[in-house]
């Protein structure tokens, strides 16, 4: 009787991941069955499938389901690029805590996203939701150029230096934010082996890094 109660308790709390674990364990044991005692079971019934709808099972999702979900969320965010907070992120304007709350309300109340829990299961916990959103929508090219406008206006730069800044602007337009360490990797080292320092020297490199940090911080509240 105790064994029966234990079995009933186990199956009442079963989940898809647990069933998969049982299947894998049984698979390794089947080779030890006596083939002479195996019984073939035949069934004769038809499945009746009614109307279907997409459901989300917490803790279980195939790689394809996760990929489709990511695409759906990214499309939703881009489709709402005129939202006041998303527009601020694209235009390199500082967002506030209130802006972030409005963004969370838009995102997690939508059917496409399906709530914070589902979002974080796929994308992970985001330290800065604003930075994450900007990484999807990018930075407006004119806004990125404007951020470097004063820097470029103060001094007469060489063609290589201007091209270096243009590559930074192109990266920001595509990715929204930029870590300074990338300025010491290709394609920036294609212009100079030492990357940022080799092109601008210590003082110029410091100014560029401060500008990038300022751009990145405007996406955080």
C-alpha cells in the first residue's frame, strides 16, 4: 500500500522534464529484457484533435520554440519603435525610471511576450532592460553622429581617425551600445594594430571611451 501511495504521489507531480529523465533511464534498461517474454500490444483507435492553440509549458521548450519566441519578441519591440521609451533609446536620450516602468508595462502585458517569467526564461534576467531593448532596435545614425559631433569639431583629424569614428557610429547604429574593449579588436585593428590607442593616442582614446560610456548609460535608468 505504501508503494502504491508513493507511486500515486510521484505521478501527480510529474513534469515533462521528469518524464524525459524516466524515458532515458528506461531506454538503457530495455536491452536486459528477456525477448521471449515480450508481449506485443496492438491498439485500434483514432485520435480526435479539436481546435488547437499555442501554450507555454514552464521549464520546457525546444530549441526551435525558443528561437521562434525570440523572433516574436524582437519583432514586437521593433513594431513598437514609436513608443516613447523605445524612441528615446533609439535617439540617445536619457531614460528615467518612469520611462522604464512604461516600457515594462508595454512588454510584459503583451500577448507576444507572455509575461516577465517567460521572457526571462529565454533571454535571462536583464540587468538593464533599456540596454537590452536598444541592442535590438539600434541607435539612430544621426543621433550617434551627433554624440561624436563636438569631439570631431574640436580638432582637425586625419582620414584614418575619421574613418575610425565612422566605424564606431556604424556599430552603434546596428547594436545600440558598445563596449570599449571592442575598439582593440577587428575591424578597428585593421586601421591600426593598437586599435583605439594607436589611432588617437592616450588623450583622444580617453575621450572616445568616455563618450561611449555616456551613450551606454543613457539606456539605463
